[in-house]
C-alpha cells in the first residue's frame, strides 16, 4: 500500500509536509510517496539523514497555488504535484492521495482526472468534528458551495458509511443544518431536502440548528459546502478566541499559574479536543479513489495524522461500501 | 418615551418577560409597556406588589406561536401581542417594540404593518457579537434566508451606522463572510457583492473566513441571514460545549476547586463575554420604527438588557441617520 502526499500544498510549506510524512512512518504500515519539486524534497530529506526504504519520491515541476482558478489550474498545470497525484491514483500506482492545497483545485482534479463513483453526482468533503463527549462528522465541509437536494441525500449516505466504518458509530444520526427545527424552516431547497431525507433509509433526525452541532445532537451535521466551511472555521475561531482568553487568565500571576498546574490534566484534554491537527484529513467522499484533504494550515502533526487517517480510510473499505450501496440502489430502481 | 415588550413571545414564558421589564425600571428612563394577555399580566404584576407608574399595559387576546407561518400569522392574528405592538409603533403611541417571539413573524410584521425606510429593500437583523478584545456586529443574523447583492450593501451601510452610534466604533471595518479571502471566492452572487462593496463608501476590508469572525478581523461580519443565523448559533454551541467542559474540569476534586477559586476573576470575565444575555436584543435595521428582536430563550436578564439596548438605540438616532443617508444617496443619484 502506498499513500502519496502533495508536498507543495499547504500554507506552511514543504518542510512541514515532509516532517509530517517522516513522523508518520512509525504509525502507518503503508509506504509514503512524496510528490513535489526535486531539489526541495531531496534537500529536506538529506537534512533528516539517510533514506528510509518506505519513503518514495515522484518529482514534479509545477505548483497549483491558492489563488489559481481550480479548473483552469488542473487543465493547464499537467506536471503539478496535484495533477500528478491524481494520475498516479487513477493508474493505481498509489492507493491514496493527500493534499493540503487549494480545495477547489482538489475537487476539480478529483472530478476531471480521477472521476466519481458511478451513480454519485457530487463528491463531499467529510471532516471529523468535535462534539460534546464524542466525535462526529461535518459534511460538506467546503467542496460544493451550492448543492441540490439529491446531493444532500448522497452526502448523508456516504458520510453515514464513513461514520460507521471509520468512527465506529453504529447507526449515525443525520441532522440537516437549518435556521429552525420545524420541517418548513429555511429555503425552499432545504424544505425539499428535508422531505427527501425523511423518505430515505439514512437515520435522519430532522433539522438541527447551529447550536446543536457542537453539542452533538446529531452524529452527522449535513450542510452545503459554503455553510459547512463557515461552520468549521467559526468553530476554530471561537475555540482559538477562548483558548487565548484562558491562556491570559492562567498566566496572570503566581496564583493563577498554580491554578493551571492544578487543572493541567483537564486542560490537556481540552486542548486535545480543540486541536484540529489531531483529526487528520477529510476524505472527498464519492470519488473513485481515496483522496484526503488536509487543513490548509496543517503542521507536521496534522500531516502525520492525515496519513494515519488515510490508512484507516483505506482499510475500512468505505469506498467499496459506497460503490456497493449505489449499485444496490440502482438495481432496486431498475426492478421498480 | 415608551418602550413596549411583547410579553407573549419567547420560550421562557410571560413571567420571565415581566420580571425582565421590572428589573429594567432602574436602568432606563423610558416608560415600559407590557403587551399581552390581561389575566397573565395582571396576575404576575400583582405578585410583585403595587403598580409602578412607569409600567403600562395593553391587553391582547391572541398569540403568534413559533410554529405559525409568518405572513399568515401576521395577517390573521390581528389582536396578537406582536401585531398590536407594530400598530402602536406605527401610530407612534410607543417609541420601540421588543419581542422574543417568532423571528419570521417579526420580520413579516415589520414589513406588512410598520413598513421599511423609504429606499431600503430589506431590513436586517444586526446582533452584537463578542470578538477577541472587543464587541462587533454580525448581520444579517437571521431575517433574510436569501439576499441579493444590493441587500448586502444596505446591511453593511446600516450596521456601520449602528456600530458607530451604539458601539462607538469610529470607522467600522466590514468583512464579507466567504469561504476564502480571495476576491473570486464563493458563489457568483458573492463575487458580485464583493465588487459592489468595493465600489461603495462603507469601510470594506474584503472577504473574511469563519475563523476571522470571533477573532475580530472585521468589526462587522456581513452575511446572508441563513449563514448569519448559523454562525451565531454555532458560536453559542461551541461556547456552551467548552464552558461545560471547563465546569467539569474545575469541579473534579478539591485541588481543581481551589484552582477555580484562584482564577475566579478571569473566569467571571470569560462567562460574561460568552453570555448572550448581556448583549440585549438585535434591532431590525431598515424598518421605519425601532423594532428589537430578543433571543428566543431570553431570560429575565436578557430582557432587561434588551430594554437597555432599545433605549440606547433610540437615543443614538440610528434610524434617522439611515433615513438621512438613503435620502442623500437618492439625491446624489438624481443629480448624476
């Protein structure tokens, strides 16, 4: 098994990516392929000592930037780390591809170079989201700014299989993010989506409000990619704002520093819960291969965990389960 | 000056509303009018002793419920506390109207019974939002699930005047909530809105991401009412989830309880920052009169603060400033 990493994506630069890959060697059994600029990769690898036989490299000459227009970048930058990653995945020369780069380009590349699972209309980014007392899923976390009712249904189905197999939640509860819990709330599109979900075989618990997401009323918070991305980032911002406040509070004087010492266990748990670098990457569910988006500002630890999650994702057989589900659904439709 | 309160709105019931009104008597100079069911109001007032001459009552026989369809409810329940409130405001028998009831109905009532400021297309809910080290504004916080570019511009202009006059921010920075900071990010509608804001005279700083909102990158976070409502409620949920975690952490054993004692000042500040009941209500900017939405789950303290904010809002002359701005804009357009 080979998991490939786009060394050129991410805000923190190639060094952080490569350090993450090296620290993942102890945590995954897969081989790790670094994709990116030869001089950069070789230079950094050299600094960290002799080559590890489980580290492979594929060299590329182009980079897709955050400012690039997604579709155009995928079409014109054929020797970019991202496009090459998709091509290797398509040819099955690698088993999974991780990138912390431009989300739009990753989606475009997934659609144009790799392709969707037959029967799936749009792929969805499914991210692990910390909820009171458990881990849940937020989807779509930013792949599709605008979605149709049937897309919501597909996102719900795919993330249910992911939550079952990767998070071990037996019958994940799906909540539709809305501005009120009543059935008739929100835009006409959401009202239609509600009806579609209600009639489906996902474990739909109805509308949920923003407040219900972190409190874990559902296991899966279902939203369009615009709303999902805003939810994820607001959560990060609020957590950061509160963490900063607590830091100032505990560093104020000797007495408060003593207080920090007395609750250090609980503070450690809190820090860990709020630390997105613990959660690794988010798969683009619905693509033909395992494509994992890491946070744009991923540090070494986040990349290490993205590699760990990518292996879990492969081992869990989610992609095959989605394929089987869609096949069964289309056979049932043919019979009807 | 008379500020009226819809006693029948809100999840906590009339007692909480009336207690809030009574505790506001020391904080505002205005008279307070209670609008609602006669037996309920008289019964509760009687419990709290002899009448205060600054408390007035207007009795109504109907109630608009959370489940009611907004426009239909406003049209059919003519003797509801909400419709009567709007009618009194329109006749200038009261100066401001506060309700913690159905947001959709409050918007519908504002449009149908009171009316918009001439030249304003849609009113917007502008709520005070805690940002690191300061207070800012989030708008639209839930009045309009779908909006057009010109609406965003109006929301930005109106909330800038509100931030200047009520929060004392001299030249409030407006950020457009989006899923990336680059100019071309988001839906076509947001790209168009960006251009409109860039060409306007509001202090537009460009797109902001969810994370930037609580961190206070802008003073005003500008969003459609769907996204704004989700942002507000996710923020509440994350704050509640973290607060619950901290409570458990500090209550664990004698040592952690000592820690809580050592940082009680900082914890108090934190609790206050995160407590929406401190921020009073959110005005529906763009209506002809002062209409203030209180949080659905407002307790006594939240209602008291909503009354305090309503008086500030009236005293600050925001409505007149919006009228003057729109008039000047239309005169400038006539000359051009």
